[in-house]
């Protein structure tokens, strides 16, 4: 983030935990006013109190990012309280797994609503405000960071709805980058593609709204996906704090792609080679076939 943006205004969704909370801490340390938005009211109040204790001006805002009117209200409150933001972090997200044909309509609506439309609403609402600020002030510098995932660059099995939304966020972010380049040099886009990091996303079900809850019990594949997510996320060695630091470093450097695990890009290279060759998609378990066999047996109910 450029020197001009120091001391500006940050708008962060998913701010009560994970990357959002860590980004709020860094923003506060940089002298920014922080608008902290999250669906979890109690956790948000605790997080906001912490950021205030660091000396930052804070506006907590409870919202569901999938609701267009609530994101519009977030922008209005931000303008009224602090003015135009210089950093917008469209970060809120949820996880869901299982075989792709076993995702219900409610699964699709919930995950697309948060992971995809939440980012789309943020882009739609805040980008014009930032461009207007840039037109008025040659010193203004703005950054929009959208949280996708390595699942936006790969397609691991048994997590279809999540993959779909994160690929869409990567596409949206790349398009935003190109569109902004046509009209302004003062507002930049970035996309965050983290791998497994302990953030609490594996506990997303706790925030599923009542209208999207399912009466039926989870399927075998969904239970397996949950168990695998629990294990992968909680055992992650890279911290949310490190990822948030990477986000700010990328803004400082004008770097679009932000990774938590650069070594995972080897798998992205394999996927691109699949597309370019062309050849059928390479098994994600090619290097560790025993893991693939274990998943196959579990999904087929073979045990052992």
C-alpha cells in the first residue's frame, strides 16, 4: 500500500476472525480507521473492542454480505463515519464439501450468496466510490482485495460448490484488474488465494442462516469432506497473521496475486498443462496415491 494510503480507511468483511481480524490489526497499526463487518454479532463486538484498544477508530457493522442492501448500507455507513475507503477487503467466505451432485439447492444458494455474490456486491458498491475519490484527488490510492482460494485455481474432488465460487472470484478479480487498468492508475485490484490456513472456515456451518439449513442428515461424502477440512485447516502451519501480512505487502508492491503457499503453484502448473496439452485432468493424488485410495474407499463405504 502506498504511503498516501497510510492513515486511510479500511473496510473489511469477515472481520471478526481469521484473515479479516488479522488485517484489521495491521490496518490499525498503520493508523487507518477500520470498518469491521461480519455476520457474527458477538464475535464482531469483541473484535472491534480489541481493535479500538489499539488506538484505531472503529466502526463495527453486522451484515450478511450475500444481501445487496446490507452491503449498500455498509458503504453508506462508511462514508458517513469516515469517508471513502482506501482499502476494501472482500474477505467473508464459507466452506462446504461433498460430491458435487449431492449439493442441495440450499447449499448452492448459501455458498454462492456468500462467496461469490458477497464479493460481487463489494466490487459493485465500493469501486465507483473509490474511482470518484481518485478523480477528485490525484494523491488518492485505493486497493480492492478479494479473497478467493487455491480452490479458485485448482479443482480438488469432493468440494465442488466451494471450487465453483472460488474460481468465479478469481475470474471476477482478474477482470476487475483489467477493467480498472483501462480507467485509472489510482485504484488497484488484488486476489488472495490461500491454501489451508487455520481461520475457522471449516466451522462455517455455524453461520448458515435458517432459510438455508437442511432437514436431512449430511451424506457420507459431506461428512468425509467436513472431517478432511477439519484436519487440513486446523493443522495448517501458515498463520492467518502471516497471510494478512502478505496482503499488505502485495498492496505495497502493487502485486495482484497473493499466495499463502507458493509451493502449491506446482499443482496449478500441472492443471494448466492439462488444459494446454490437452489431456484429461491429472489426479490430485498422483504424488500420494495412498490418499486417493483412502478417499475412494471411504466414499464407497468400504472402510479399512
